[in-house]
C-alpha cells in the first residue's frame, strides 16, 4: 500500500457567497489570523508529510502563486532594514512551497468540484495511488492535523475516506450526510452512501462530510466516467460526492470523525467567527481583542 504523498487543493471557485469582498481578492487569500486561509491548508499538508501539492486555480488567482513564490529582493530589503523576523517569515512561506513541491494548474472541463480532482490526477500522469483532497475554505484546529487523521484512516482500510463531523440533524440540509453501515473504533465508520443535503427527517445519520477526502484510483475512475457522460449530454455538474456515493454503493468506503475544531470560511457569518476565534487565540493579540470584546457595549457603529 503506497504512502499518501499527493494532495489537491481546488481553488478555482468564484467565492460568490463572500462578494463583494472577493471581487478582486481570491477567497483563498482572505486572512484567518495572520495567515491567508490557503496557507493554513498548505501548512497542514506539509506537517502531515505531503510532498506533492497541486493547487487548481482559475485564471485570475495569481495572488495565490505570488504568496508562496520566493521573493529575494523583499527579503534582502527587510534584512538591510534590520527587520529579521519579517524576513524570516517571508522565507519560511517560500520554504513551504519547496517542501510541499507546490505546482499550479488551471481548471478545465465541466463545472463542479470533481473536475479539479480529475484534472490534478490526470496531469500527474499517475492515477494509481491515493491522494488527499482538501478544500481551502476549511480550517481545522487539532492536536493531530486533519490530513494526518485521514491518512491514518486510509492506512487502516486501504479504501476511500471522508472527513466527518457530528452535526445537529436540523443542519443536515447544509451538508452531505453519510449512510453509516458500521461504527468502528476511533471514530472510523464504514459507510454505504452519501445523501446530499437531506431534510432533517430524511437524514440517514447525524454526521456531515466536510472538508477533506482520501481519493483512491477507483474514485478517479468514477469521476472520469461522470465527465464522459457530461460531454455526451452537457447537463449538470461533476461532483466529487457523486463519485464517492457511486463507489460506496458497491465498494468499501469509510468516514473518519475528525478530532478537532472546524472553521468554515466560505460564507460571511462563519468567516467572521473564524476570524474572531483565531484572534482570541493569538498569543500577542488575543488579550487585546478579548479586552475590546468584553468592554464593548453592543455594536461599534463607527466601524459598520
């Protein structure tokens, strides 16, 4: 069984739920704490031993590449000015790109979140090994990185794995909800399917598939077949969850309940919560933010 060394970050979306904030700034570059959200994802992958990261982008997202690209002149200027800490920070981001061997490719093909996964798998020339897929909208805070938890689950099962989180059934209409066939040890669950955004009374479980997958060659083949059908009929979209659901109906598929705290940054309300949570946890700025929050008497009208 090969060790998982590849990962895909789909980053070609429009960020429409965050407009007008994302009109000129890619949603993946919005800050969470003192880092853009996509950097949190890259760091998680590198910390989990991933050495081949593909970021699938659309044509107007050069800022992502600029962020991870080395910038020698800037580093030299910072060092001349005695700003060693800033220079080290800039160099460390470029080092992430080197260790993770980040490459970029433009999404092409049908609309849908399965397309960038298929693009990355086929572009690598190697579709016979598993890979991680992480959305840059999601940030996890955990003692063991979410990516590592998914890798560990794959090493136990040799099968596709979905990241799961417990939810209130009333929230099932927002998520893909797995059909749990068997609960195993350590939060591992065998699943037989995935129902997309069911009503609470029809939700097959109280878990949601969120923020991460181990995709196997069989899932890539499902995506390839979906894409071929799309080109025949030119209707609908190509979704990763559809490919996983089709696979799970006939083959062993698992979910791993992720230990940690999940922050969704893909919509305004949750993005604000994530920002506040990271600000409060910051060792330098947390006390300042906490003092402001505790002393605020309601809204801050001058800032709204």
